[in-house]
């Protein structure tokens, strides 16, 4: 059961990062001639993709730990 703490924490952290990136995207204005807004939008989109990848990885770790726990419980009795 203790093995689930880290992936759960990672899931929560990834979800918070994803929500922050989504919030940054929704606040972005239309690109200006300086390109600054485009750069901010691009950065937020990359952050959102990274948060999704992190969430997916933590989900896989969570599932693996859960399967290992079930296997151990079945082996012990």
C-alpha cells in the first residue's frame, strides 16, 4: 500500500500542472507582431503535453504497483 503514495502524489502534481497550463492557454491573447504571445502560448502547450505524459506515466506506475500488491497477496494467502 505504501508503494501507491508516490504515483498518487505524481498524479495529483500532474493534474495541477495540466490545469495550470490549460488556464494559461485560456488567458492567452491573440498573437501580436512581437511574437511574445505566441511564445507564451507555445510554452503553455508544451507544459500541458508534459503534464499529460507525466500523468500517463504515473497511471502506469500506479497500475503496476497495484498488480504487484495483488500478486503478493495471492501468493501469501
